[in-house]
């Protein structure tokens, strides 16, 4: 009896499966990365599935500008948005770059506070929330959270200069926002530069004589800084008195300037503004008085 030959199997399904496997393999090793975006796509026949991880940040640059004793604070509304298609955790890391000793002094004395906003904007009068974190530009606080696809969160960032250097200074702060982890990350960066000018000699030095010429009262312009600012009155490098801006005057007598500190004759008086650490941030006024000897005792009169 002769056997009937078997019909040959069709290769179509096997070839198609192999083709799909090759497609998945090639896509898996050929993924591309773009700015603030990492995308992955797997293709099987006519079906296409994709997942993207991306993030954007807006508003941090509003911290840029000049800070002074008259205007020491700046507040920014920072909006972080998950522009990808998958839910992921995110972090916002701040760093600061500076060059000179004055830059570093400013960075150390700028208080940085961050907190989650309860509304859509943050203003100079917005009170920090219960989750507020505080640092400075040397060791700044961090931002973090988790966002679903298309979701956004608003943070408030406030900086306040609490002391100022003796010269002009500047700090460039950078916020780097990262969504996701590992190779699946979206990234965005923003920068803000804060500067402060060198203290200016505002003048306004005055001298008020008194009967008998036993002492004088010197004064200076206090309108260029908050009234709670402290000032040092200096003669020959020695601080002889301190006064707050609410008063803005100091008495100079033999007790403050004995002959061992300044001889009879013209005496130069310098007035420096002090920071919160009782450190001079520069001269604001200066003038000359006259030391005299009368009836065997030391006295002073206005030059």
C-alpha cells in the first residue's frame, strides 16, 4: 500500500511571529532620548503603544533681580507640570554658583523658603504653609512630589536677604526638575541671578553743638534702610557708639573719645551700617568734629 505524501506546512504564522519578535528587539535597543523627554515604543503588527516621561517648570526665574536692605525679599510662583503620559515621582533640586567672598557671604545670608501653594499664585504676603522647608543658597531646601500624566503642582519659593556684604555681590541659582527615575526621566532647568550693590555713602552727616562744648550730637541719613537697622559710629577704627535707625544719632563726649583715642584737633567720624550679624556692610556717612581741652577737661565742638 502506498502512503499519500503529507502537505507542506504554511510558513506564514511562523514568519509573522518572528517578524514581530525582531521588531520588538530592534525597537528595544534603538530607543532615542530627547531634551526633557525619554520615549519608548513597542510595535506588534498594527497595534502601537507608547509611554513618555517629560516635565516642564515655569516661574523660578522670577526670583532674579536686585536685593537691598530696602527690598530684601523676592517671591516666585513655580509651576511643575507632568507633560508625559505616565504617573511618576519628581524632585526639584536647587544649587547656587558664586565666585567671590562677597558672593558667598550673600549666598549664606539669603534665606530660602519653599512650600506647596494653596492657590494658583504666590505673593509677597502669602504665608508659608505647614510643609515649608527653609535653607539658604549654600544649602537650599528641595521640592518633591508625585504627578499623574498632565497634572501640575504649584510651589512658592521665597528668598530674603538677612545680611549684606561690604561690596557688590551676586548669586546664580539653578532649579533642576526631574520626573521619573533611572533612564526613564524627564528633566527641565531654570536659573535666576540675584545681585546686591555695594553700600553707598548716603551722606546726611550732621553735628549738633551743646552749651559748654562738653559734647556734640552727631546724626546721619537713615532713610536709605529700614528703621530697625543698626549703625556703628567709628573713630580711628574703634566703634564708640551704636544707634538704631529709629533714632539715628549718637553723643560724642570724653567718655566715648578720650585723648588716648584721638588727640585735640579735628577728629574724623565714620558711620557704618550693620547687618543682622553686627557686621559692617559699609560706610553710609562721615564728617569731622573738633576735640578741645578747656578748664583742664576734654570737650568737643562741631568743626
